[in-house]
C-alpha cells in the first residue's frame, strides 16, 4: 500500500519551506523514521522521515520547489525493505573509524559561502563525520550538487586507499577558459539566507541603532580559567570558556538596567525579569542564534554545556525551531574569527546585542605605569528608541567591571 509523506508542521508562524535535497531516490529502501528529504525553512533545515518501512516509490516535488505545510512530498510503498539496500547507510560509521585528520582551521567567510551554496544538512553532517574536503568530491546531484552518497563513496575510497572521483579530476575534460576570461555564477539564495537578509535590513530601517564601545582587561578571567580549567573540566565534562563569564556579567548588567533586556511591542515596552540569551554561532548555512534560557539562574557549567550543545547542533544542521525561538538579548563573538572591532546589528525584536572581539596584548596605564595587558574591545549596539545612551553606557560599564573583577558576579555587585 502506498503511504503519503507530507510536509510536517514546521513551527510557529512557519507555513512553507523549500525542498533542499532528496536523501532517498525512487526505488531506495527506507526504514521507519529514516530521513528521506531535507526541507529548508526561514530559520532551520528540517529532515522529513519515512512514516513506515518500505520502498520509496516516487517524488511528488523536485529540489528547489516551495511546499506548504501538509503538501505531498512522496509516496512510500509499505512493506519489508530489502536488507541489502541500506548498506550505504552502515558504511558511514566504518568510514569514521579511521584515524581523524588534524583539526582544520576555522573556515573563512568565502568557505562558509561555498558551503552555504552546495551542502545540505545531511551532506554537511556526512562531510564532518568523514573528515573530507567537500571541494574535492565530484557531485552527482542536480546542478552538480553533492549528495550524501557522493560523500559516502569518497569516504569509502579514502579508507580503501583509492582515489575518489573529484571535481578537480574532471577539470581537464572541460574546455579551457580563454586567457583573461572572467566568469560569473548565479546561485539562488537559500531561504535561510533570504530571511537573514530581510531581518537585518529590517532592523536597520526600523530601529534607531547606535553603538557604544568600551575595552576590558581580560587578565582576571584568563587567570581564573588557567587556575581552575582542569578541575572544572574534570567535574563538569566541559571546558571553561569566556562565554559563560560574559553571559553571567550580562545577566548582572541587565538586572540593573532592565531597558537593555526589553523590547517594543506596538506602543508598549515589554520588560523581562529573566534573561533568555541568544548566542550567535556559526553554521555552514550562515549565522544562527539559538537561545539559552534563564541564563540568570544558570551556573557557569550549565551555560558552557548549553552553548557547546547548540554549537554541535548548528554544525550538524539539527537545530530545531524551538531552539531558535525567543531570546531577549544577544551575544555575538566575532573574536573567534579575528575581528578587532565591529558594530553588531540587533536581533529583532530584541533591543540590544553585545559584540565580543579578539584579545590582544596592548599597552595600558595602570596606577601611573604603562603595562602590557590582554585587552578586548566590547561593543553594545542598541535601539535608541527605548534605550537611552546613559543606560547603554551604564550596562556596558557593568559588564566591563564584572569581567575585570569576576568576584562581582558572585556577590551580585
């Protein structure tokens, strides 16, 4: 019997999505709850599972089509699936059992854009698990896109020591470019990238944006991390990072300056007696901001574990709508990419965002003497419609003082 596979509920206020990739082709065996299709929404990518065991008989829509909630995606013929068909699915763990290569450096902006254009969540996850460079794998999907099967084949070839089919290997077959020829490639923006563009532009047009700056001496935090990192990791199973310090410092500041943790709703200002912290993390499809809830009541370890969990989910493309919803204040750390200073844009409907930057040794005056200290520039962008300059500067000063003297966070000062 043919079973219909339909577009599932995608989350509050989300009514449609774009078909990003077919993970299974007609004739493929599928198991119950096995992903057969990847959908791209305004916020996250969603994998649609098969409702039954059987054979995928047909696709009802194509990659790139826009589909509404409840629309037909495919048909699955219910029945016992052949045991041999899902073998490719079992090869992925075997490929990852080989010694992992040395960690690659953080991706550049251009690399992230390339990943954004070519890799679906399932392919991205397979590439990460196999430790492969996607640019060296020849894609067999539509318009040359990589499929999960391409990655699994490349991983198997790598394990067996055989050269994998690659895009580079196909290059000689193409007609050589004329000397000095310049090429242009047009690729449709993903739904996520379109939404990011609209939201950021909307924030610029609607909010009265202003940024205030300060710098902070990171000596005390660095010394605290060095002194307790081993005990912290042993007890909690997570490294003690900088983000938990800034999260707790922000909670302290926003408690004293509630306007920075508020938002405009029509002709009213909504104040929050809690801090739901949106933490900007980098994902292959762009910047995403999952929400760590009730940060003001969490311990350092709980904050670090929550952020690490979201970072892992972002890289794997498994963030859900619930992970992304809400948020009253945002912290964005451009320092991990080497940024010295920036003016971050608020995440509507929030009214403020704290920007962190790289730490570098600089000469500063301390007690009348010039000394070298590890310094970081801080930036607080805010909506001047509801936050006065005095309030913004005061909040940033509280954050600075808490980082320079972490004891303040323990005694609520």
